[in-house]
C-alpha cells in the first residue's frame, strides 16, 4: 500500500489489514511535511488528528503491516517476507 498525508483512507484500511492473513507492506509519504503548513491539494486535509503521516503509520503498524521508512525499503520488506515463506 502506498499512501500520503491527508484524509483517512489508510487508517480505515488498517482496520481491514487486521483481518487479513496475507502480509501488507506500506509506505506513507509526507512525514517531513510541516503540520502547520497548508498543502496544495484537497486530499492533504487532516481530519481532527487523523490523516497525518504519524497517525497512519501507527495504525498500520498496530494492524500488523510492515511500514517502509522510505520508498527504497519497500522491496527489502517484500523480499524479507518472500524469503520466510
């Protein structure tokens, strides 16, 4: 899963991930975006503390997903899982 700051779809998806038996690898873009800065598109709206990079990453980790720190880590997390099976 690749997501970004704003809205809450990734946090909602984390609830579904909890019920999955297959592994999920995720990356959330926008960790470095300043909280006080208004972003350039409607999808970047933060809703009452939800929709931040931190809240999405925490929800996905709590759901059991592997969360990459950078896009370059995605393939390493997938490869690590494949080597386990």
